[in-house]
């Protein structure tokens, strides 16, 4: 965080690596990171409290606004990166949180809420929370367009889910675990092939993101069994996390029922 001047505002990862500017980024859970996390929590509380007071028609309009806004923000991000000369193959919408854009659009405008709601609960929101907790963009300075976008983008997904969850529109069910896995698994293997072909790491399926819970998975499974072992470890971790989330949602439901009672 030493230098937050405007000259770095439109820098992206490759420029930082080429210029060897490894001291302009931030550390996980430094003051700036904690402020972003605290702001996200506060925004979730404020927006969800506000959302619960809205009449039904305004709730529908709010969901549509959130879905369209996140799509526009992603398009603008890609436009900025393209104009800055970034290698766009590294910024394709092939990460889990990029898929959340389409999930939110379908949820807000479509009729598959029984699927998108469950995916928001078990995949998209937890994925966005994980991204906020274990940022893989720490090489960027705080006063940087891509850094700001990354925090706001992932927070936007979390806020959307919390609004709908606290509003009673998303009710996580055990079947939601398998609906989420059934939607994600078929696209994972083509992405693995894409990663191998173009030396990318979408969905973090070819390499663990530094500082994330995937690092122990690679250390346990990948070092002994290579990529196939790592993939099996990731699938196992996802299953465990999804089941823990289901227990958490059940406990939250019971607490909510006890308060109402």
C-alpha cells in the first residue's frame, strides 16, 4: 500500500509483473482489506433491511437493477482492460463469480428461481465470500480500477443473495446441493481443458489460488497424484463445504423461527 498514486490506477497484473512492481499491492487482512470486508457486511445489513420493507413490485425492480448493474459493470471492466491493452484471455467470464452474473439475470428476469436461488445459496454467494476473504488480486494497489471493481463486484453478489435470503425468497434446501453440483460439474471439465490449452486457471481448477483453502487440497492430493488428484480433492472439498453450508442455513432458520415464536 506504499504508493496509491493515479499512475497505477489502470494497471493490471501483467504490467505489474513486467515492471516488477511487487511492493504496490496489499496483504490479506491488512487495514484496507478489513475496511472492505466491514463495508460489505454493513452494506448487506442495510440493503437487506431495506429490501424487506419494499412492496413486491419494487422488490422485482430492485432485483432487476442489481442483475443489470453487475452485467454493465463487468462489460465496462472488460472495456477498460481492453483499452489498456490487457491480455483479454485472462479476463473471460469463466470463473464461478462470473457465472453468478448469468445466475442473477436468470433469477431476476427468468422463471428458474428454484435453481438459481439454490445456486446463489450454495455456490455463487459462498464463492464471492471466498473471493473477498482470500483475494487473488493482492498484487494490485488499493487505488486501482481493477482492485475497486473486484471488491465491489463480489460484494454485489453477496448483497444480492443476503437481500433475497433475509427476504424469504431463497430457502436453501438439501436438494440445492445437488442442483448446484449438477450445474457446475458439466462446465468444469471443458474449463480444465481450456486452462490446459491456453495456460489459464479459471475456476482455480488447474492450480490452487495462493492463500486460499485450495492450497492444502493441492498439498494433500496434488503433490501425490497431480492434477487428477487435485481435481478429486476440490470436488471433495466442495461437497464438504456445501454440506456445512446446509447445516448453517438450517441453524439460521431455526434461530429465525425461535425469534418469531
